[in-house]
C-alpha cells in the first residue's frame, strides 16, 4: 500500500511563517528581559553604585518583569482568543441560518482572489460540502490552526524567556570586578543582544546584519537613557 505525499517545491528551504507566533513571543520576552534588567542596573549603578542597591534593583526588576510579561501576554492573548471564539460562534450561526448567503460570500472571496466566476463557484461548493465552517474561518476570517491563541503557553514562554535573558546582565553585574560594573554590564548586554538578534534572524530566515543592528541600537539607546537619568539623580543626591 503506497502512501500519498505532497511534493514540496523547496524541501531544503521550508517556509518559516509557522514559526512567527512563538518566535515573536520568545524574541520579545528575551529582548525585554535583557534590555529592562540591564537598563535598570545601569541606571541604579550610576545613581548609587553600592553592590546592595544594584543587586536589589536587578533581582526586583528580573522578578517583576517576568511576572509582568506573563500577565500581559496572558491577558492580551486571552483577549485575542475571546475574539476568535466569538467570530467562530457567529459564523456557525450564519451557516445554519443563511447557508446560501454564506456560499455566495465565499464565491465572491475566491473571485476577488483571481478565480473565474465558474471556478470560484465550483471551489466554494466543494469546500462547503467538505467543511463549510473550516472554509469560512480560513478564507473569510483568516483563522488557522497554526495561529490559534494559547494564553497559558504564551504567558509561560514570555516569563521564561524574560527571566532567562534578564539573568544575563544581572549575573554580569554580580560577577563584575569592583568599580567596573557599568562597563561590564554594557559589554555583556550588547553581546547578548547581538546573539539574540542573530538567533532570531536565523530562526526566521531574515537578514542577519539588520536584525543584529536593530536590537543593539534600541537596547543601547534604552541603557543610555536610563544611565543618564541615574547619573542625574546621583548628582542631585
């Protein structure tokens, strides 16, 4: 018995769009963890370079940031999931109440995408007979299994990536030689951001240089601003 397989146009270079959801959450969490914790440490160190103050600020920023990311991601993705469920419920009701109108709607969608009227009707009828709800969710609403929102997984991913990445500048601060905390955190943070940009670009198949430059630029800007604020507060004190 032979098994049917679908040929791929480029089997050695697959599409990466299926990674966009988890990759966005992972990169966002890691980038926020590195930049937030490093900026907080640098800002506090410029105002009060004592090890105790820097440690408390770094640990507090790491824990609070991870929990905040988890809560924010859970709430936002839950809202997205609620909207998706509401749309699915309305679509089910419409298919039961007015199937002819829903079929015409599907035909118009396929015509707008370039199919001839007769072909569009044939495709719409066959897809409706096969799975009417699935056809409307996919082609009318743009919902697909790979885009399904999962609030809990998104929250866990954001918290873990924030905490893991944010630990890098914190460890750099704790292990830095006395009097060299700020420059050590700067160097380690920029290197970590460069590695994160390269990793994200590789996973998403994007240009390496642009991704690395983007995260270094914005991360360096954030640290510079907080360092300046910490320096001003240190002078004022």
